[in-house]
């Protein structure tokens, strides 16, 4: 296996400013009967791919990676595995918007002019996609958000150097701490980005040290990794609202977009408070003035939890098509958790 022939084929995209690196080739088929099991294999036995594309010199932690894999669900067109600085989330709205756009642009799902629907398979399961294609351009993607609910409402925690912080916790694909930006002295403008990251880091560290969170059906899904700063909510028209918002991913990353799961968490909170109902929409607006639109499509009661079904709409842009050359002799490449899944150009995938 010649080192100059080890390549990974990428399509770099972004939605709302968050870059998703879509891996289209160069990785052997992974073991696992489902996309979720394949994600577990990557996490436990081949984390070198995530580290490679999110660390210097190949990438930065603010990016995400989506590995395209064959769908195991017969109703799905394509599968994908999400990788971020915090690890392997089972779902992400911005990554799904980028992945859906990429599979259309790469021809893995043939484009159809107008509105088209198809299903992707994420580690969380089926994701229904509606794409709007105009003059062969993917103008918008609407994807399902995961069923979201409020776990904790307006609790308080003492955070060193900050003081007492009031927070709520939502599940929307991961557990989110939700805090009012104004209560912490923020207006949610770009100049505050570093201070927002420092503040969120301290709050998340305090929450992780004090308590854990368990999903009512999934059980333990790991430590709380996300925090969402909420700005004031303005009503733009009947059933349409807008709010400045900022999402933090532990450790240390302020997302460029408001994130799809962050928007879903806001929908769950506002529904819990009686401020939004089925059919209402909320546009979250980021530090970079980009936005996603969340819509509550239905609500239901699951035991003690008020669960919100929702969709997220946004647009992704293609940034680059590239082949990343992997030199396993480079000391900055984690050979031990990477080389065994790289496809040798002298053989076919899986040979």
C-alpha cells in the first residue's frame, strides 16, 4: 500500500456557516448491521478518521464530518455517520441539511426539479427529507428534527466566577442546557463569541460535575454536551417568530449556525411554556446573521414528557471537491485508529 495512494474523497459544504465535510470515498465498508452499529465501530475502533479531519493540519474543531455509508434500512437511499469535536452525535440538523444536499449534488440521489422527498438513515434511524430544487440547484432542505422534550425547567446552579445561573434542559438529539442570554449579560453579537464560549464552558463543566441526564427511552446518552443561548423572541407574523440564538458544543466551540438540534430544543421549550403550538414556526438567527426555521408539526404526551415533533429548514452550499492525501508516516496522523479503514487504491472497497 503506497502512502501517496491513500486518499479520502471529500465534498466540503456549509449550512448557516457550519462546515460539514462529507466523506464520499476512500473508506472501506464498516462492520455493523445498522448505521448505528457502524457508528459505534468508528467511535470505538476507528476514531482516527474524526481526529484526522477535525484536527490540524487537515481541519479544525469547529467543523463536522459526515461519512456516507450504504443504508441498511431498505426504505432509505443513503446512510451517514456524524462526527463532531464532542464525539458521535446520533443526529444533527445542520449536518443532515449538508448531507442531503451533498448526496443530491453527488448523484447518489438523483435530483428532481421542484419538491422531492427521500429518506436518509442516520444513527438515530430514518430521517425524512424534503428538498426544493430550482433550475438544478438545491435551494432548501427540510428535515425531521428528533422528537424533543423538556427534561428540566428553570433550575439553578452555582457556577464559579459567574454566580447562580438559571437553566432549562431539553433533549433534541442530545441534551441541551438552555439559558437566557440577557441574564448573563449577552446581546448575542459576533464580538461576544469568545466570551460566550468561555461562559458556556464554565456552565457545562458545572452541570457535568453536578448531575447526569437520562433519556426516557434511550437511557444514558452520555454527559450533557450542548448549551444554547437564547435571545428575545419577536413575533414577525401570525404563527412565525424570530430569535437571536447561539449554540455551544463542549469543549470550546461556538457554532457558526444556530444548529438544527438547538432550534428543536427552543421549539420544545417554547411549547412547554405555552408560547408555541403545532403549526407555529421559529427562525433562530446566529451571530453571523444566518438562520434555520423550525416548525412544530405535532405534539404528544409520553409519560410525564410533552414531546414535540418538528422539522428544520435551511440551505447548504457546496464549498469544495477535494481528495485529501493521507501520509501514515506523518506524526500528526493517528495511524493506529485509521489505517485499517482506508481503502487501498490497488484494491476495491472491502477487498
